[in-house]
C-alpha cells in the first residue's frame, strides 16, 4: 500500500515543489491550502502529482493557525487514506516585513500562529497516527520548514525570526522525545529561494541580493525539495536542521 503524507501550505512556491517531491517518492499526498485564491493552484498540483507519479491526492482547505481547522485536515486525511500517516511536512508560513514599532499586535500574532503554532497543532494531532504504526524498520517522519531567519537576525522580521527559531527548538525536542518510537523529526531552513516574492523584485535589487550570497546566486525550489527527499530517505537522521542557503549561514 502507498504511504501517506500531509503537507501544509502546499499550493505554491516551496510548498508546490515539496508536494511534487512527495508524489515522486510514492506518497499519497494531502495538500493543504488556506485562501480560496489558492484552490485552483492546489487542484492543479494534485492533478499533476496523480498524472506524473500515479499516486492519489487530497486537497483540503484549512487555516492551520486554528486548532479546529487542523483537526478537520487530519480527519480528512485519515478518512481517505487510513489511520497511518507516514509523513507530515509543516510548511505553512507568512511574513509581515514590518518594523517592530509600527507593527500591530494582531499582525505579529498572525505570524506566530501560522508559522509556529500551526506546527505545534499539526504535530500534536498527527503523532498518535505515527507512533501506533512506526518502528525502526518502518519509520515515520516529520519535516518542519524553518528559515535562515530562525538562525540569524533579519531586519523587519522579528516575529518571523522568532517563529522560525521556535520551529528549530520544536524540531530538536520532538526528535529527542520520539527517536525511540520510530519517528524522525528534522527541519529545513531555506536561504534566499527564487519564488514569486523574489520574482517581483527589481532586477538590479535582485542582482544586489544575489551578490551577498557566497555562492553568488539565489537558490531554486528544487534545492529545498531535494533536501526534503534526502531527509525522508536518511534513516539515521533526526533532530537536525538542514539549511540550503548558498553559504549565507555556515554552521
């Protein structure tokens, strides 16, 4: 039987690449999206995954910053694919890009709730479906999308950096707690990746941005989805944060 993977924020950018990678690896893929404007994108990705990789898909709208929406998402996945969830990719994320004096309370709460609390919600709900079936030879995996913002400070991104640093802490703690129960937990911390946000930047600004990267260029989505593929097949890897970032952060 095919294995099952859930990905939050799987409709665009890095999430789209990860959704396709999961299908390529043979997982039935549950693709989560939040806004109605992303429904068509999610449906298109789901059809592409089915057509290219021969697996099944499910598209679920949910605001994963809300626990009850996470419950509905997990229930939908279990109702369709059964009570063994093999992979959870926590990828949903937003940003404010605002200075800390002018930012509004509700704005930074929204970032924390989406970029960190949703990860807590989803792992809390999915882990019971993992530990009941996992073992050394039949591992389950949680992969959390962090950011180099969780490793270094970024101007006008205090709430984002706080959330992404929290994701790394969550990853380490859960990895330690569930290592002996067949569940591996790792994180990916992307650097500057070419997505829609960067494509809208002035070309001169984009070149200046690339010049700050030691390798001299901005990464692409496959750099991140490739890291996901590695994590899912690296059976002795847990509690780690892999950061494809072109050398901006060296650990």
